[in-house]
C-alpha cells in the first residue's frame, strides 16, 4: 500500500466532480491509493468536461502541491486529436 501524501478531505471534490472525476470513479478503478500518494495513476479511460465540452480520453492523473491545496494534473495519453470549440 502506498503512503498517503494527501488526505481525501484535502481535495476539492466539488471541483473535481465538475470536470467529471469523482472519488467513486477513482476508487472503482483502483486508482485512489496512488492518487492520494501523489503518484501518477495507471491510465484511465474517462469522460471529462473541459470548457463545456465532454471528452472521452485515456489519461493519467496525479495530485500535485500548489499553494495550500492540491491540484490535479491530467496527462492525456491517447493520440487521437480532438477539437474544443
């Protein structure tokens, strides 16, 4: 088990849910331990909402420290191009 760098209550879940990433999704996909440890998750297929557009992507997630609260880094790994209007 990974040592937790962050606590679940440190995360702004309302903001995460607004872009389509929930604690339930991370837990169901076995990614929560790595996520809370500040490590990159395994590749996850997810629907996220950016600029009002829903995108289906394969990506890794990582919590990083930014000021007093963690932020999520999303690294898209699928090679298909997509366009946001």
